[in-house]
C-alpha cells in the first residue's frame, strides 16, 4: 500500500470538505443571523415571551425582541433586557425544517452502568441506544453524514460526546445530570422529533457548568422542549413549538421558538451567530426572512359612481408560497389606471395619506397588527372601468388588479354578513342612480323590474357543492338563457333569501338585459349587471363524538373519581363531523353555535371535497388544575377534508381530564381570523400505563453500631428510613406528570413490606421478625410524576430460637429481602408496577450490613475476706467455631454492651457471723457497690465488703434482656446468678462457679 498516496488523498478530501464547510458556514451564518438576531425570538404572529421573577435577557444588541408581546413579572428586581426593559418588534417567519431522517434498521445498543462505548461512525442507523447510569458515549463523525436514532435513552449522570455532524433522534429520553460535550473543530447539529425534557442539572455544551462555545452546537426541536432547574445550555436553538425554561437555568447563544417561558432567576445571554464558526448546515441556507412577492386583491367587479357609496378593496401582501406575509411592514403607493378615485380606511391599522381628492393616488404604511391585510374604501364619481395598482416603494414589487366598473346606474348586491351553510342567506339588491349634473345619487325608486337573471359563480374548489336555491330552485352556475329564478324589484330594491344546504364559495351575479330602464346615447337598451363580493358559506359547527370508541360509555369525567377512559398512550377514536345550521342551536341568529347547544341531530355537510382544508384536533388540560397539558399523538389532522365524517385514531400522553378542540386550519377558502372550532369538554379520565418503583439504597445497622455487633433476638435497624419512590409512566416508559393530588389514586397505607431472609442468612432457621410503622406519603406537587412513601423506625429481629445453641447457631451475616405484593403496588384503577405489561411483585434483595451471633452472659462466683471488696467477673460470649470445634468464646469485640448497677439484684444474704445482711445489703444495689463497664467482652461487679467479724454468703443476679440469657439448668432461658463468700470459711466452699450446660 502506498501510504503517502493514501495520506495525500485523505488530506485532499479533508481540505475539500473544510473549504466546502467554510463556504456553507459563511452563507448559512449570514442567513441564520436573522433567525438568531437576539437572545430570544418568536416565530408566529401571536408569539409571546413570558419572563417570570428576575428572569432576564443579557447582551441584547438593541433591546428589541421579535415577539408579539413580552410579559414580565412586576416584582422583579432586574429589568427584562438588562440593564433596561425590552421592547418588541415583528415576530420572525418560521423556518421550513428539513425532512426528518427516521431510522430504518433494527440495530440496538446498550451500555452498562459505568461503562463506555465509542460509535465509530461506520454504523449510523439505530432503532434504540440505551445507556445506564454514569455511562459514557462517544459519537465520532458519521461516515454517511448523519446518525439516525429511533430512541436514545440516557440514565442518570451520562456523559455524551459528539463530534461534528448531523444527529437525527426521534425520541430523546434522559434523566438528571446529563452532560453533552462537543468535540472536534466543527458543529454538531442535533434534530429531535419529539418533545425533550432536560432534567435537573443538565449541562449541554457547557464547560464546568459555565458558558461553552455556542457555535459548536445547533439544536433543532420539532416539538419543543423543557429544561429544568440548575441547568446550562450553550448553543443556537430553534424550536418549532413552545419552550419552557425552569428556574436557575442559564442559556448562552440564542433561542427562537413559537412561545417561550423563562422562569425564576433564569438568564439568556445573547451571542451573535456570526461571531464564531457556527455551521448551520442547510437549516437556514434558503430560509432568509420571506419577502413580498406580490399583492392580491378582492372586491366586487361593479361599483357605483355615487360619492356616498364606496367600493371595499381588500389588499393582501403575499410571499412566494401564496401566504400572507405576516410580518410585512411595507410602505406602498396606491393608484388607479383611470387616475380617478378617492381612498379612505375601512379596516386597517396603519396610516393612509390621500393628499389630492379624486386623483386615484394615495400612500399607506402597513403595521404589524395589519397582519399583511387591509381593507380600504374607494369612491369614484366617474363612470370608469379601472384597475388598481399597488407599488412597494422598498422592494419595487408592483401588482395590478382586475377591473372595476364604476357606473351611474349599477346594482349593489349586499349579502348578509352572516354566511353559514344551512342558514337562509338574506341578500338585498339595489339599483343606484347617480345624477352627476345635479350631484345627486340614490336608489332608482321607479325601477320595478321582475324576473331578472340570477346565477352563481363558484370558486374552482367548490364546483361539486350544491348551489344555493331561490324559491326552492337551485341557482345556475353560469348565466341562464332565460330567467328561471324570480327576482322582483319594488321601488329599486329587491330582497331575496337564498336557501343553503351545503358549504360553498361563490360570487352572485344579477343581470337585466331586457327592461331598457337605462338607455345608451344611441337610444338602445343598456344592459345592467353586477356581482357581489365573494360569499363564503362555512360550516356551522363541528360535531365531535367518541361514540364509536369501545370505551365511549366511560369517556367523560368531571373529577378524579370519575370512571377511567383510557391509559395514557392508549388509542381512542374521535369523529369530527361538520354540520349544517339549525335555528334551535342559534337562537340569536348570529351564525355562531349557542352555549350548550345540542348539534348531534344537525345534518352533515353533504358534498364536501376540499383538498386544501383540514380539521386539526388540539388539546387543553382540564383537570388537574394547573396540570401539564400533554400531547396528542396519532392522527390529529386530516390530510384533506373529503368526507362528511372524519375519524381520528389518537392517544393522549398525560394523566387527567382534557378538552378536545377541533378547528379548521386556515389554508383555504375558510381562512379567517377566528377559525371555526368546537370543543368536547371533560374527556377522560386518563390514567398512567404503569408505575415504576425504586427503594433507596439500604444496609442493616448492627444493633451496637460502634462495635459492629448484633445478637440473636436483639433488634436491628436499617441505616436509614425505607423510602419507596414511585413514578407514573406511559407505555414507553416516559414520565407522566399529572398523577398528583386527587388524581394520585394510590393508597399508600397498604405499603406494608414483607421481610424475608435471603442467601446470606440461609443457615439461620427462622424468618426475621419485622413490625413496620405506618407509611407516610410525601407527594411532589410540582407535577414531576413522583411520590414517596416513607417507613421510619424500622426494627428487624432474628429471634433467639434455641435455649441452648445448635450447630446452625454459628455467627452469620444478616441478609434480608424486602418484598411488596402486586396488590400493594396497584392503585384504585388497577394501575400497577409492571414489567413487560404484566403486574409484578417488588423485591429488593440481599440487604446486608450486620453480623448476628448467638450470645450468652456469664457471671462467675466469688469469695473474699470480710475486709476486702469482692469482684464478680462478667463475660459476654458467643457460640463460634474454633479449631473445628464449636464452643462459647468471649467476644472481645464487644465494648458496647451497657449494663447498669441497677441491673444487678441481691437474691439472698446468709450471715454466718455478725448482723450485716439487713444493715448493709438490701435487695437492690447502690453505692458503694460499683459496676465496671464491659470492655473487650468483660466487665466486673465490685461488692463492698461487710466488715470485720461479718461473714457469710451473698447471692447476686444479673437481670438480662432475653437475647443475652441462657438455659443454664435445662429449664429455659434465665439470667445468671453468682454466690459470694465473705470470711474464712464457707458453707459452700466447694462451689467455685456454675458450669454452663450446652448442646
């Protein structure tokens, strides 16, 4: 192999890629500088930024933020654009995001706790990657240009190292304290399809918890994200949907999203994307802010020369996609082809300047609140046929309208403003005459013509819809040969009512070509004809129903005690049916459905076929109050509205009760500032799919911790309270957050663990005894999906089974299992702790930490002169094996057992000489008798001597707890007794000590 050639080739490729990358960077950085022009920005006309207490923006270049509104906390001690307040300007245009690269393989990879793995870039397509706690994952630059990952699941404290390249991650699931570091000289571009929740203490492209280099990370969120407390994120962030930034979060770079909430003490520090080497790839390459492409017009083609009757002219600024250019702020010049006409405002928020009457010219300044659409009045006293021209003075865009015919004698067609399918549509038609010589105009009161031609001209998309009817006869869609609908004028006015039974969009035409009411200069009959403005018969309402769902009988609830409808992420069927108007549902006749109207019996729209209209299903949280609104998944939007009834098979991602909202999208002829919608209230109750349970890490304390000693029958404790942490989850393991307050249906009082011995204690013959205290619930009310059940003051006892030890009573390591049953782990709805969709018992096994021995306490006999103190040796012994022989051995490790002088008792006193028993020794001990504490398993009781010529015998008993007693005489556990002889002689001189008997 020619290594030199290979190196040269690789170097050449690398250089070529670098040059290409630099070119891309230059182009894209420039275009992305508009999208990331400040620390924060919003991308729709209603976009809002909410800055809660002491949340602020830093380093803003001009303190002007792209948002419809910024809401700040009035009590904050810091200004919104520190060191001054922000102002707002037009919102930004949303980017057209690249097609998401979905995974297509079955590759899976799991990294163990504390493990590490390097993805070398040769395999880049994964169904799932799972990393356990403290794992380290490194992704080298992908050979194919991008990684495709179906699900990336990261447990606590995972470190993620990314080299430059594109990372498409459909579902990104992570726990707390995630760290993401960007390596190499280029930018990592991350695209996440589903909403991402960054948990507490996340450090994203951060250096030691501080500011990193934002040019290293460009992150695009297709469904928004939340970043939680005490986290840091450095990068340029674009989110198609809403973003929620929790408290004490720092973001360095720039963030653009639909709506943004920044909570307490969080800060956004702006860094210009042109100040570094950010490589945005194709994200913004062709996404510069849309500009004006043309102006669109809407008006009636016929108009009156009467100066008191204006023609309404609707003008819309359009982009290259034919959409209203929502952020258009152009300054335009208006003119008419005839040089006639006077302009005034009908519905517009900007400034109109018509300096000279009747010259057809004026100027207008668009404002943000115009939303690129204005309605102006045009009056013209001249009998003209003219067109309108609009000229953008900045871009040079120039657009001409179709023609308007201004006449001295003209029909004015005035339909009712309420235009709803199924509702009769009242139309007034007037013949207006203008007498220019006498400067008079008005209704032609002597016009009484009958049987005029009347027809409709539907828009192209409505060619299949039923046309309105007049006198129960459908109107033609083109000019009829003869009049087939009766329109009768009286004193210049005709009032007609069109019957409607379908949606439609059309222009209404009227024509008089027979009466000769108006003559031409040559005496011939002049044809009078006119047309209305565009008439839109929209649906009256959208009827929503769950009746086709299998659980429809339990699909509504008004509280947490309501019946269960579905688990989160479980499919349900919603139908949406646009319906016709009925008077009983619209008592005030305004075309809007009345509150509590029942529309289940309304006729369906019969002939709907709209390839550019959709009904979208939205959701609002109803209960619990202040709960998080989850997400609808599945079919939530119809591609085309082509059926009378649309079916939506969807699921919901949160616990609780919701409201479902159906609304028409604003893409076609139904486009309006207030889209038609209907709400289905109180759908639910939705419950978790399952619970997950963890127990804190426990060990068993020795009963005498300082000496690491425990004895059979002596109570042991855990090193801490038992803390059972429960969390509610969806089917894929994601956390659901609304399982709180009344919606937490888990009965914590049933948590009563069963304790059993495990492997380390198998040599021992009995199960440990355990009496737990009452469980205490600690519920997290901040909607984090967790709750805690605590059991305190736990006492575990391995009972002392044998009065005298047997072979298995040798010391053993205490090892126990903590068990909970399925029934204890299920809530009132049957939701339980699961594995693989099956309810399970819970066990935390092999909890250790203490050594347990069979123990006895012996006390030897003693003798002393009546002039000397008598000492009784006390020993604590355990049954243990030494030199292949089991026997009792003094436990030298015990310096902890604590006897008191009051634990000793005088059983009897026999005086041989003197009279000292009653005078000096009662049945209890007190000074001057002395107890010397146990050290190294031994202690001593010192008995004061009775004095000269006082002799005899004293019997002493040590009162012990059961775990230190022994069966000295074969008749049960007893405390030891000892005999002390005072004097030269003894009535029992041959008894030195009691010999223990044992098996």
